[in-house]
C-alpha cells in the first residue's frame, strides 16, 4: 500500500470530525493517530511525495474529468496513484471512485 502525507492529513481530518461528532473520544482519536504514524515510521506503507509533476497531472485530471467532478485533493490522490502504477485506490468518495474508474483503476471498496 502506498500513501502520501496528504493521505495522512486527510485521515487525521476524518479522525477530528469523528471526535467532534462524538463517535470517537479524544483519547481514541489520538491513539489511532499515533498508531498510524508508528505504522508509517515502521515502513508498513510505501511513502510517495507530492512533487511538481504530480500537481500538474492532478491539474490535467481536473480539467479532463467532465463526468466525474474532482476536488483538488482527490485529484492529487488520483494522480499519485496513476504515477505510482497503482492498480487500485481506496476511497469512500463516490466522485473520486468514478474518476478512478474512468482512469482505469479499480476501486476498493467496490461499492464506492
């Protein structure tokens, strides 16, 4: 599995949202966050950097995707997946899932 720092920030944002809505306690959110960083530090994920070419690829995706409107961060995730040779992306966002499929990637979970 590959990921970028953007993915870590987005997962942290989701943890904060769950903390605000009461579905996670602050202690639970911090524990999940620390575990995520520990897993990254242990090398359980292949880390990919968002470099200038990735941004340009994301911008091309934003301009090319007429049927599946992408947000900027989702376009960056998708561009990084395509550049890294990924076969599949993990997303729960329907628009990103549709754009990934349009780009030839499979999506997990399949119902997204």
